[in-house]
């Protein structure tokens, strides 16, 4: 993996928990200067401590990404205090777990404003600063759900699909302009993040990520790699992401029926939803409490992904495949002779 340039400046939205928290820590370990954007001040303070402990420089900026004015002001402050932004990572999101008909219009709007328009706002703030310098990288943290909708997550799936289309259009425009600013997208699998402890849920049982589940550090490694290698239009993380997207491309109707049969059960544990579960839809859930990067599913979550390693080492994989093919051909010829 390419190491960070000296004093690389990185902005991470949604940095108070989950994937954003793990990404911020990963860049801190490369001695980057990291601006942390999120609403929850307890999580932001802890994330700043993580970055500093890892070896980086942290700047915590309380920000609601649904408000472009706040995002642009945070970008201005980051450049003033840390320097020109090299990498901007959009992660922040919120959601509502419920059948579509049980989601109120204002709830759906709020998810869209945070989970889709928050990416638009972050990208706009980054481009306003990167394009005049003709350099910089924007990483959109996506999901397999950017291509494949699943039941009980219509608002979130809609937002991820929107980000996919938005990012493709933007990428074409940057290529047309001959810009050296790069944008790439990382499609994530199910990740063990605190969102399942604070998402607004109308389900009878405790929400969970659809297995197989990966630790947020797997996602963070993918994001850092994408920031280092933004020439590739997108990255798929985890074998489950690859399998889902390939199946959706080949037989989407069959996948519809499969998810109709399994999607409700696979997104809930056997335990009832906690009656006092916090929610982060309208206000941060970490008031006075730091949730960290990991959720409640450490015992079920994989700390690494063979598929991710292979996607980052195409040359070695190709060389190994060629060697195996050559060996098989030699054995076949020997057998025939």
C-alpha cells in the first residue's frame, strides 16, 4: 500500500463511529492530518483521541452534513488549520429500518438529506477547493445496496443508488474536463458498526447486518487503498458484495424472490428491540457516550477479507493464476505423452 504523503490532509464525514471512525484512525496511523466531521461531540472527541494516539493530527468539527453551510464551513476550517485538503471521504449516513409504508415522509426526507445530499454537500465543498489546485481525491463510501435494494431499507437503498448515479455522472464530467481531481466509490458488505444500536427501527426484533459480517477495519483498509489508487472507478469489498452484485446482474428476479423470503429474518436477531434504544435520525445518539467503531457483533464479524486482498493485488493474483495454468498444462502434456 502506498504510504501517505507528508502532512496529508484528509476530511472524513461520519467520523464519530463505525466505518468513518475506523477510516479516521487508519489515516491517523499514516501520520495524516485528519478533520473529523459528525454531529455527536462525544464520539468526535474520542475519534480525535484515536487519531492522535495512532500518530496523526486531529481536528474535530461538529457538523450536520445535511446542511451545506455547515459542511462548507467545516471544509474552510480544515484548510485554515490543517492545510489544503488532499482526500475527502464521505461516510456519514442515517437510516430507518421499517417496511416502506411505515416510514413517514419526513423520516424518508431526513435519510435522503443525510445519506445522499450529505455526500453531494461534501463533494461540492471538496471540489470547490480541489479543482482550482487541479488535484485531490474524493472517496464515496457506498454499499452493495447501491446496486441491489433489500427489504426494510428502502430509504437507505434509495440514497445509495442515488450516490452511485451521482458519482458516475461526476466522474464523467471530471474526465471530460481533463481534471486531475479523482473520485472513486467503495461498495461495502455488511459491517459490524454501531448503527444497529442507534438506527431508528420499527422492527419487532433487534436489527443486525445481513451475514456475513466484516469488521470496520476491513472497510477502512479498502477506503485508504482507494484513496491511494483513485484511478479505478470503484472497489467491491468482501465476497458477499461480489456475489450479490454478480447475482443481481445475472438473475435479479430470482434475487427479488430470495430476498422477499429471507430479507426480513436475516436483518433481525432473535432478541426483541431494546425499549430504550437511542436513535440518531434527528439528533446524535452519542450524547455523553462514545459508541466507537465496532458494533455488537464482534463474535460474528470477520477481521479480514481474502477478496479484498486479491482485489488489491491483481498482479500477484494474475501471476499466480498464470503459474497454476502453466503447471496444469505441463502435467496434462506429460500425462498425454
